[in-house]
């Protein structure tokens, strides 16, 4: 086998699927993602300036709901792109961060929840740099991570609304004021979604850690696989595509 990088040769119709994202920038799903980012900024401005709590809430809810929409459109139209895979989690985190900061600033959310969410993101951000030293291809988003995002966004939306208010469960002493709702303190329903989302978020950090370690071990054991140019694969215009070829 001649020396050089090994490049995958795939069928043209596979480009734009989840396994083989394209390099396109101007797609409908990417436009929705950029729109979600703009709405995040608008929400934060309206919320911190106390313009109108419910207008800010509607904008937040619209931005949160499009997280599901852009992914579905990308998969249905085969326009999954590397830019979208990169931007989607970043915009998700920006939306969550804005909701968390606003609620903490209004003393409607315990500070430890903010620290847990932000701390996990910092941990994964730094860990990503370590993994990339060995494994070039980004690790795909896991289901529990999407579930955590959905729970947190739903919870923050309900907390921004402030309704409905439920009695505390009383399963911890009232002295534990940092666990509102689990003590006897009345709280918005959203806090329970947030608790579930934080648990899933921390579990996501563990899952990504395991996947990152596996990727590093595989990259060390099979460094030849890391030579694949996954951003620019060879495209087979014909009926059949061979598994790989030497460039």
C-alpha cells in the first residue's frame, strides 16, 4: 500500500447525512440555528432590562423550540453540515446560559445550579482539546445530552413564566434552602424539570468522558484511521463506492 493519507470514498447521495455531513454553510437548518442565536440575544436584553417578562418568555420559548426543528429539517432534507454540528450545541449552551444567569440574578434559581451547568460545560470544553490531539473527528452528540438540553430549556421556560406554583415536596429539611421545591418551599413547576436536566447534564459529562477516553485509545491503537480527511472525503459518482482508497 502506497504511503499517504487514507481517504474514504463514499457515495455522493450520502453527503449531507448525519454520518457524512457536508461543508455547506447556507442551508435552511443553519439559518434557523443563526436565528436562534439572534433570538437568544434579544431575550437576554429584554429580560435584564425588565422590558416585559412575558415577551421575553415567548422569545425564549421560540428559540428553545427551534433546537428540535433545525435538526429535523437537516436530517429530512439531507443538509446536515459540519457548521451546523458545530454551531448547534454552542447556541444551545448560549440559550441555557442566558436563562440561568437571568434567573440567578433575580434570585429565582439557586446559584449551585448555575455553577453545575457552567462547570460541566467548561470541563467538556477543555476535554475536547485533549481528545482532539488524538482523535480528529468530533464526537457525536449523545441522546442523554439532547434530553438534558430539552429538560433544562423546558424548566427555564416554566421558571421564567413563574407558573404554575406547586407546594414543596418536603423530602428534605427546610434548612436546606439551596434545594427549593425539595423542601417545603412553594416553587414554580419548572424547578423540577431543571433538577432532572441537571442530573442528565452531569450524566452527559460522564458519557462524553468515557467516549473521549475510548476515542483516544482507539486513535493511539490505530493512528492510520486518524489520517482520514473527514471534511473532504472522496466522492464516488457511480453506483458503488469502495470502502477506502489510498490517496
